[in-house]
C-alpha cells in the first residue's frame, strides 16, 4: 500500500491508504475488476466503503459484493449501475481509511509508513531515505534515495534489514559487500 496522506472530506480528517485500482469493467451490471494492492485481498470483505478521487474531490463508493477471480477482485458498488458507468471508473485508485483496515501483524508495515524513513547503517551513518517499496514476489525491495548517487536497492531480508522503527523514523540496515557501490 502506498502514500498515506491526510485528507479532508466533509469537515473531518481521514488517513487514507491506497488499497487497489479499478482496471476494467466486468459484465453488464456495473461490476468492476480491481487489482488489490494489499498483501491480504480478503480485507475487502471487511471494508464497507472506499473512496476514489475525481476532479479533486473524494467520492465514496459502498462495497456491496466481492468475488475473487485469478488474483483480482470483482467488486459491486451500488453507485455504478451498468457497464457504461463502470467504464468511467477505469484506472481509478481505491482508498480506504486506515482505521477500517485494522491492525497489522507484528513485523508487517504499510508501505505508506515506510516511505520517507531514514535508512542508516549499524554504525548510525545515514544511507538515504526510502523512496518506494517494490514487490518482487520472493521478498520486497527498498528503493533508497541517496544524495548525488544512484538509488540503492536493498532486499528486505533478515541479513540486510536489522530493525524497523516507524516511530523513530528509521530503518537500520547492514549493506552487503559490493551492494553499495552499484
């Protein structure tokens, strides 16, 4: 899940996280195909509504039914009545309120919470800042932005990532020999 900005909607603040993207229509009754951006697509079963951003405003879509299809989710939003309306929602990012998503298991983090953290070596020397988290299937990769150098790609494995301190704003790493010079 990506960036977690605070948004104002109808007078109150929401901490929104990206949870997926509408990639296509499905059938004639307005269902849409969603690519989930979560490690646990089942979370959509517990989400009552999501938001999309259109014309600078956040629009609420109520989740009224989900089905699973080949790694994607087919979602029915009652606000989308037919295939013609569904076409207008293609390529829209879906956002959910952080509080609705619940607590994560220990050692699991929202990407939004990792982006911007300082990356430091065991000796405290700053390496850079996490700019993105890439998912390769076998393990994640931290893309570390460095001043006046190419980005550093660090595998998220126990031998490399030693400690993640969200509250302290830092990730402590051990950089494997030869990796930093790439």
